[in-house]
C-alpha cells in the first residue's frame, strides 16, 4: 500500500507543478514526463513499460490541441490517466 501512496504523491506533485503554468511548452511536458518516469520506476514498474508509457503520453501531449474547458495541465493529466487505464487494461 505504501508503494501506491508514494506513487500517488509523486504524480500529484508533477501535476501540481504543471497546473501553475498558463501554457505548457515542450520543455514543461518533457520535465513532467521525466518525473512520471522516475515515479513509475521507483514503484518497480518495468523499464520497458515505463518507456512505452512515457513516449505515448509525450506524443499525445505535445501535439494535442487543448480543449476549451481544460487547462494545459488538465489536458496532460487526462492523457496520463487515459494511458494508465490503457496500460493496466
């Protein structure tokens, strides 16, 4: 249970940092994905799975049009959530 709490807190921190930004740059997305990658690896997720996950999120996040009702940070969070669901089946 502690592993999930730690992972949850790390991911929450990533998205808290993103939410302070009005517009996300590619560098912002890359930094967020670096933190997500580290959080997943610390939670003992396979390196191969982490690389695939981060790459899919990065591809979707960098090229995504932000929906009017979402902030850029919320858009990235939605993409991460979608990919986590896909990864976990």
